[in-house]
């Protein structure tokens, strides 16, 4: 018998491993059922230095995602099949199959169907800013939030009953969020070194200052030190996106546990109340 079900919903291959991979692996290790929804195959990503260019990056990244899912031990992967929309200003946003061009009601309907099929106790997705402002992340946040609210309403998408899907409203909704307090010393060093925090990343299209302003308060800290090896193996699967860096850094084990041993979240539903203690478990009251 499973102890409960966790459903994570993200936009691209690598969102799961670079983000809450440790948390996903931890709950698998504790006997929970863990599923992952991925909206796209990451076609708009860029290859890591040294990799040969290919016209079918989506196939490569899907294979990397399946590798990461196996490394984390997840019970199911659900691909929605939309196309990566790229960052703002990218021509990928004009592709007819781009995720952000998909009708919102269609995306919500598909997410509601998965919630009703998998019947999760807890749902996990991006924060309203999508972590660092990626349009696909923001669109996925909006769609997951809407699906979470509507999946329990029997009047919503009644055609699902013909598929044997009954209404179901999960108990909790969490967003990934940046641990601003832990990042402050690192940010100070970057500013002293003259790094422009508004133009980070391989393509210099990530505005970290905007992400910091948009970050929600941390309500939940999950200790993932016991499964850190799984998180690192999953990240290394995403070779095209430079995912091996975590294992390549010449750091002793204790330093790795300090840097990556805790993952942080914001509890959106039920709303976190002022004065509540920081949570250590996504399922503590579900």
C-alpha cells in the first residue's frame, strides 16, 4: 500500500532534476507514489559545449528526461506533447505548437484528467513567476493552479466520467521557490565581482534580480541529503543542458550536502499562515 501520491508538473526536461529532484526521490524512498507531468520536450534548449548540433533536440532531451525519471525512481512520466516556447523574444514563441499558444482551457482539461486519474494528495509546480520568468513555466503555473481548483468539481469536464474519471481535489498545492536567505552571501559576492545579475545564463537571458523580487516566502524545507546521489545522477542525465556540473565540481561530500541538501517550497493551498512553523514534510497534514 502506498502512503500517498505526489504529482509534480513542470514544463521542460530538466525542470524536475535541476529543481525539486531530491524531494521527488525522497518521497519515492519513503514509499509514496510520485508522478511527473512534463509539458514539452525542450526543443528550444541549447546544446552544451562540445556536443554535436542536431535538428532533433527534442528527441535527445526526451531521452535525457526518461533517464532522469529512472534515476529518481519515479512511478510515472506523463508527456503533454507541446513544443518548447523559448524565452521572450525567441522565434520559438511563434511556432504553432508552442506551449504558450495552446488554448488554456485545453491544457487545463488535460491536467484535470491527469489529476482525476492519478488522484494525488499533493501537487507541486512552479511559482507564479516561473522561477526565472520563462513563459512556459508561467503558463504551466497558471494551468496547474486552475486545474487544481477545478478537478474536484463534478460540473467541470463531465465527459471525464465516460473515461471512468471521478472528481478529485488534492489536499495541498506547493510551488518551488528560491531560498533567498541562503543565496544572499552568494549574491553579494557576484555583485562585488561585477556580475550583471540581470543577464545571467548561457544565453544571458535570465534576470536574477527580477526572480529575487518575485520569490515567494519559503514555508517548507525538505532535507534531501539522504537521496542526494539520486538527484545528482538525475541532473547528470541532462547532458545537453550541462547537467553534469553537480558531479564534476571538486567538492567533498559534506560541502555537497550543505549546498544541495535542502530544497525549498511555498505552500499555496492551504495558505500558509503567519506564525506557522516552517514545514519539513509535504504530507504532514494531508
